[in-house]
């Protein structure tokens, strides 16, 4: 009975253990990707070629986070911050 109660408690608490949404960017120029990790506004970015992902980061709009990444890594063809993906128009503004 005790094991059943523990299992039920863990099942209910599972969302608390869920991973936060990951941020991602696809660089238009993979040569500008950093070799190691780069921290921008508290987010730890790591790139594999032109595909970059990040965990953590400040609470800010995705558009602002995009501008900060573009300032360091160059233009992006796709961008999502904490699960919020930018539209084509937002990407154009970010890259401007």
C-alpha cells in the first residue's frame, strides 16, 4: 500500500520535474557559431554547426532574446525562446 501511495505521489508531481522549454536558433552562417558555450542574458547557448540550443535565460520577450543572439552570433533563419517561436516577420525584424 505504501508503494502505491509513493507511486501516486510521484505521478502527480511529474509535471514539476518536467524540463523547461528549450530555446533554439538556426544560424544563417554556421561559421559564426561559437566553439564552446556562450551565455547570453543567463541562457547557456551551445551550437552544433549552425543549430544552436539553450537552456535557462532571463524572462524576456522572444523578440528581444533573438536580437541579443543575433548581435553575438549573426543572422538567424529560425528562432524560438522558451518555447515561443518567432514568425517570418519577427525574424526579419530581429535580423535587421
